[in-house]
C-alpha cells in the first residue's frame, strides 16, 4: 500500500508540473559562442537577430565585451503596435533602431545575483534602466526577466518578455 501511495504522489507531481508556466527553452551556457551566435541559435530570438543585423550591431556584439544583454523574445516584439518592427527595419530608421537595441545592452557582466531592487544601470544607448525585484521576479523597466544568466563567451544574456523603450 505504501508503494501505491508513492506512485500516486509521483503521478500527481508529473501531472502538476505539466501545467506549470514554461519559460523559454534556452538553458545552456554557451561559453563557446558569443552573444550574437547564442541568439542566432535560438528560434525565439529571430526578430532580435534580424534587428541587430539591420542595425549593423553584429560586430559590436561579437566584440570582447563583456556585455549584459536584455534580449526580448519574438513574442515581446509582437506586442509592439502593428507595423513598428517593419518600420524600424527600414534603412532610413536605422538610428532609431540602434537607439532601441543599445538600450537593451549594459556594458559589463551583470548576473541575476548582482541585481538589487531599485538599482539603476546605464545602458550602451546612454540612458538608464531600472531594476525592480518583487515576488521572486526581476523586472527591467516594464519587462520581466523570464530566463536569466545565459552565459556567452563575451557576456551574459537575460531573456525578457517586453521590448523596453529608451526615452525619446
């Protein structure tokens, strides 16, 4: 009877875990890849990769760093008003695109364990972002960090669920 109870409890745990919220499927540290190669290897970062290419930021983000990148997912970009991405990817809007993308980059390597509630960090764009820690979650401005501390050979990537916008 005791074995049946253990089996039953294990079955409940398996079923319950299948209903838990899923984070992004990236779990590996890629010390053999830079930040750009790490992003290219992930299906849920294709919009970010396209934007980085359009902004001519590939070589910069392949540089020595270290960099901390708050990487918005494809779903994060999809939350923007219709036509925003297409408009930003036009050559005539490159300066605005670069401003937005570099707002997602902080010089240096900031791990999730380094984040403090109320912390302000200066971005590569020149403006600052604000960290809020609450209920076990980290927020960067209005974006939630969904996956943290993905290591690359030239920095760290934190996946976020919203595109953060610099002051215009």
